[in-house]
């Protein structure tokens, strides 16, 4: 570093150090010997050697310093502490919604003071690239592991833990978190998580608030729901008490409620086609929702955003009471 800083020594030796939590510039102050040598017509070509000889005596002046810690970058835009700092968050599902959501959570303070847990059993495939935050260099890698690597590279201070396993096998460890986020968008999985939480609560064991996020139709609308597991509050199943029935707060217009599917060749199976903006809007809705959970002014457990206004109806933000016909939580 001394050799790099001294260079040709035409000016005062300086060095810029880019670290994960700051960018700092250092400049050497001239010693009495160097000042005297310059005044006495000392050969310029000999100055680097003289600077090296005097390196132990030269004082360093800091001329540039930009803080870049996780705390600094997350609090800067908010002009206050990031709302998720120090909170233990677990996110299940690192797919089309979860990838964008995880990044937003980190930028809101998740992974600072407590690890952000990412859970997904699936690997990234070529057909995922069109609407996933992960790119081609992550192909065939586990989504949770790849996402943790990507976020860890972009935010070196963030504490991230990836679990490459079926989420059902991790339910027991979720009880110790401050917030669980279900970003799978899978109704059957969400029902299983909902049932596990209700079983714990029924046995007088705690379970953290759980944020469910989902897309409707072919990405026409997005919804997030926070189950707080409080008396009188709805569980996830209350939003649709019967699997074959209608959603209580369906944002789709009647003529848009039929979800289309597409079949791809080469045994890729069927999938629901929609563009990446739907995933990003669902993630943005959930990120805002998660960031407000721990604020004193929090309200509205059910939140909806219209991705395609012409095919959807506006559902006001609201708190939801239990459905009397809910088979999961109503007595």
C-alpha cells in the first residue's frame, strides 16, 4: 500500500481505501526532511525513495470519508432508524415475489442487528428468469442460497441465513422470530402455515405475526394480509373459508376471475403467465406492510393494490374480523 500510495511522488502521496462500511481517503503530510529536500532542489526521481524512508514519520490526513455501514445506508433515505433494524424476520419463498421482497426488507433494515432467514427448497430454472430478481449466473442454484449470496454481495453488513429445505420442516424454529413472511403465493402452503400457527396458539404457545402475500388472477392484483393471532382477528383461512368458494375480499372483476394457464413443451408443465411488474408491486406492497408492523401507528391488516385497474376493483385497506364459517379458527 505504501508503494501504491507513493507512486511517482509528484504530489503528496495519497490513498483511497474502499471498504464494505466506508470509503476513506488518506494523504501524507510532508515531514521536515522532505520539505527541506524540496527547497534544496532535491531530484524529483529520488522523492519516492525519500517518502518511503520517511513513511514512519509522516502524519496522515483524512481528506475523504463516506460512511457506508448498513445502518447508514438504510437510515439515510428515511431520516431515522430503519423500521426493521434489530427485528428477527423469517421469509418463506424466494421466488418471483420473495426475491424482490427480500431486497426491500434488507434496505429497510432487515439483517441489521438480527439475521434475516430465507427459506426455499427450489432451484432457479431458465423459465424463472423472466420475472425473478436472480439472473442467469444463478441458474440451477437453490433460490434461498443464491438470494442470500446476491444480497450479501450488495450489502456486506447484512446478516443473512439461507435454508435450502422444504419450509414445512422449519415451522418449529419460526416461533422465535418477530415476523414471519409467507411469500410463496401458494394457497395450500399458506393454509398449512396458518394451521400450524393456530395449533401452537391453541396450545398456549406463542407464534409471531405472519404476513401472507399473494397475487390474484394473472397478476391483475396483489394482496397482503397480516395475521396477528389476536382475539377476534381473522386468520388466513378466514379470507376464503371454503377452498372451492370465493375470496371474501376478491379484487378481481367478475369477468376477470378466471385465471388463465399456459402449457409449455418439453415437459415444463403449466404455469400462470404474468409480467414481472406484478411481482414487483406485490413485493412493494408486502415490504411497506412489513415495515409498518412494528410502528406505533400501525393499522390495516388487509391491503390490496390494483396492478391492472381495468380488470380489478378497489378494495380499501381494512382490518378483518373472523369469518363465522372459517373451519380453522371459528368455534
